[in-house]
C-alpha cells in the first residue's frame, strides 16, 4: 500500500522561529515504503516575518491569509492538502521518532477507525517534560468516549487534539476546524469522536512546547465568559452529530 500524509501547521509570527525544530522532527520520521509526507504551513496573517523561517523543501507548501486564528489557518491549509490522511503539527511542537508511522499503522490496520491520537509530553522552557495523568490505555476508543470523559472532567479530554491524525475526507466532511477563537481543535476532535471510533497510542508522539508567547498562555484563553461559550458550542455540535441517523464512519 502506498500513499501520502498531509501535515497541517498553522503559524503566526511569534512562533515562526520554532518551525525549524518542527521541520527537524518531520525529517526524522520514517514511513513504510511507498509513503511520504507533505507539510502544509499556513500563516495566520500576511506578514513578512514567517516566510524566512520556512525551510526550502519541495515537500513544503506555504500560504498566507487574513488573520482568523489557528482554526481558520488550518482549514485554509486543507485546500492544499493532497494526502489521504491529515496530521496536526503546531508550529511550536515536535513529533517524536516514529509518530507518523504509528498513526498510519493504526488507521491502515483498522478500516473502521476515523482518527488516531497519541501520548503527549509538555516540553517546559528548562527542557524538562511533564506527562498527563489521564491517558487511556492503548487501543481503540469507542465512539462517544471522548465526549463523555470531556464532560466529566471539567472539559478536559483524555486524549490531546494536538496529536490528531485523521482521514482527510472525514475532516472535510465535518467542516474542518471550528470557527472559534480557541478550542477549535477540541471541537474537531469531539466531532470525530461523535461519528467514528478512534485509536490511542501509549507511546509518546508529541512534545508540546510550553512558552510564554503561546496562544493558550494568554489570559483571554481562560476568560470565563468566552470559555463557557466555546465549550457550549463544542458540546452542542458533538451531541447533535452523535444523534444523527446514518452519520457514522465505518458502519
């Protein structure tokens, strides 16, 4: 079997200098014979700051657009994604060796699976790492299990949307990332969970960089009024999708 994986990265100017680390982690990936990747980078904005940090590689497609936050940038990037599978990689994060191959193996072996995730470690400024205390066991995640956990644990899923690997057609059918100022990746994860089974790999697949300039460290990210609204619309979409007759992947 042969094919293509499209790695989707949204980037804004403050994080552009981290693209080299993300690129290095991509170049270290080893895929089965016949498989390759493309890196689709979309700037959230139209500045002169990001392009100089984009590596010169024929596998990279770089685009720009009006500022609209990460969800808009990722969804615009889908217009240039040619792979059967989509992998999320934030500009300031890094894949661990073998991450793409493990994701691919899970979905090619499980035709009823629509998406996969993996363990993530927070990468702190001092170089140390911190794990997550709610990782599920490795294996299949039944449809609706992520939503149930998310609702029961103060809107925190047991799998991380920054590690998402999914079938391109399914991501497009669900409309890509939600039009929200934040939590747009959680919105897509819960939508996928509502209509298909997933997979969790217990081996670490991503180093999630923590740094002062990241969007999730901004005070607006935890503003109670906005956060409540985000969670409400994320939950509503997932719940409605789960209840639609015939809207199931793999059935």
